[in-house]
């Protein structure tokens, strides 16, 4: 039986389902101010030494003799700092993203704010203070902005997690948002945009946003670039910092924040670390926005056929269908995953087998992606991707026709519980023997998905199949 404690309006759950070979300890906490936290105690991190540390005295000083020997041998070490080490990590997620941009008058402001909070806090005002600190403690940091989420994370030597958290927390509690950093960060945003503008998946997502109904959140230019920011009338009026601060006050508060903290400390110690930094964090901003009221982004637009040129070689057909977001929120049913397995199957009798027999396709995949426009509170985009041969490219109508014939056959057959259970059993095994991930990636993923799942299922929610639903 799961044991959940709720002292002083705080909900604490220690019994969390985890993989069989996972020796770490977990605790999920909902704080009175609405903050959600997942604490991970990893005893194997205790006593972790840096590669240049003397195990006898624990000194951080470099061994000059060893450096001289390496120089003489000419064996330069090109490995990144901390390579091969197990690190501590922390990730913070706010469930606000570029869907909220239009309310400020700036498209791309959520992404821009993600950059600007790194530019120092009241307690640690130096722009490069944290990056310099991390370079000294085998660490790194990063962040990303999505349609309804903005996520920040760092990793460092386990001995210094508490100090790192103290610096990191300032980004969200008291960022300076310095005006003298604005132009540099505009350049950084522009540089990121230029790097992805020729990425095929990014281009397709941009098209999906462009063809959405006018004023729908799917049409927001979430990346932002120099043009969308600096040519805005509000920028020319000198209001960019005011708008950044307004966006931060509205959305960066405890009620919309999730944190995952992984360290060598005990669960009680980790909880105290979060409490001391964020226990009194303000919760007076705007509540989470459910964009379901925006409706189907492509209502009255479908069916729609779009031709585009790919940057990479190859020919691809994407069949995209909108799925009600409610189907995705009931994570114990996995109804869309069931359809994904059937359409993406490549064995005998499958859609792919028929396409391949005709010489029309090399590969097929199906499902709902993570992030971007793929899975939002508006809807989800279920995509069937068929990698076409040259012959298949000339037979697109026949390929599409065969796809819908297969779908009609699925409808006549109706959902089969035995098939759903087969997938359930495979996913159960996959979770049971799940391998340990890197600290930064692990904490980031958990912070981003934490609020989707019940306390006890925070780790296995993605793998859990409990309710077969024919109606779905």
C-alpha cells in the first residue's frame, strides 16, 4: 500500500514505483505554495572524486608532476570536464511557453526570457558567475523553451550541489534582466534561429504553425529572432525590459514550478535544500492556462495537402491528424499508443509490409511526438511518417489510399484487448529493466513530465497501461 503523508498541507510520497535495478531513493513533494518537487537520493554519489583529486587528502589542487608527465608524453586529454563521472543535477520547469507570447506583444519573448534570466541575480549579479562556477566544479547548464513549458537545468560535482542550487535559484527568485545584456542575448537568439532554420523537422513544425487558424496559439513564432524582437514597436519604445519583467512576474512562480533534485544527500536533506530556497517562493502570479478553449488549430482547414522541399535527401510523406488533448491526459489508458503500435508495425500483414511489397516505402513510423506543437493542451498531432522510395513518390495517391484502407480495416476489426495487453507487458518489462540515465537528462525529463502523473507514478507514468478503453 502506498503511504502518503500530508503534514501542514504538504503532500509527501515516499513509495514511488521505480525500476527493479534502481537503487536510488525517491520522494515526491507538493509544497503549500504549489511547488512540485521530486527528490532523488543517490548514495553512490557519496565520496565521488574529481579526476584530478588526490584520494588520500581530498585536495582539489592539481598535481604538477602529473601534468608535466602528460606534457612530456604529449597525451592531451580532450575529454569534456566531468566525463565519465557521476554528477549531481537539478532541473526546474515552469509550465509556461511561447503560447503565452502574444499576451505580452512580443513573439519570441518566452525564449528571450529563458536567455535573460541567466544574466545574473540580485545575490549573484555577475553575468558569467554561474558558468564560471560550473567550469570549476565539473558542471554544465542549459535551458529550453517549448509551447507550454520552459525548462532549466544544471549538473555539477556532487559535493557542490547545495552551493550550485543557491546560485541557480536566483534565476527564478530575483533575476536582474540587465538592459546591457539585451543586445548580446538578441544575438544569441538570432544565432540559435539560424542554426535550426534549415532543420527539416523545425521547418515542418513552422509550416504546421503557419497553416493554423489566425490568432490560434499554434501560429505563434516561438523561436523568435532579431526581427521579431527588435522591429516590434514596443522594443522601439524601450519597453523590452518592462515586458520581460512582466512576463517573469506573471508566470515564474511556485504554482507553476516543478523541480527535480538529484544528489548524494538523504531525502530529508534534499527536501530541506528545496525548502530553504523555494519554500517561501511567491505564488501570486497567473494560474496555468489551459489552451483547450482555443479549439482545433485547423478547424475548417482540413483536409489540407502541403508540398515542401526538404533540406536533407530523401522523400517523405507525413499524414497528420488532430487528436483531442483529453485522450493524452488520461495516461493510464495509452489509447493513442495502441494505435501507434498498429500503424507503425512492420511485420507480416501490416501496412508497411504492403507498401514495401509494392516498392513504395522503406520505413514507417507513427505516433505523437514530444514537445513543440505535437502534444499540447489544445490538441495532439498524431503523425504517420512514411519514407518513400522514388517509385512511391510517384504513387502518393495510391500510398494514401492504401493507408486509409488499412485504417478502415482497423475500424471494422475494433480495438483488441489482447493486442493492447501485449504492448502493456512489453512496456512493463522495459520499465522494470530501465537503464540509468545521465543526471542532467534524467532530471530534465522528470521535471518536464512531473505534473502529468500521480505522485506514485511519476517515474512509470510513461510506461503504465492500466485501463483498456474501446471508447477512446
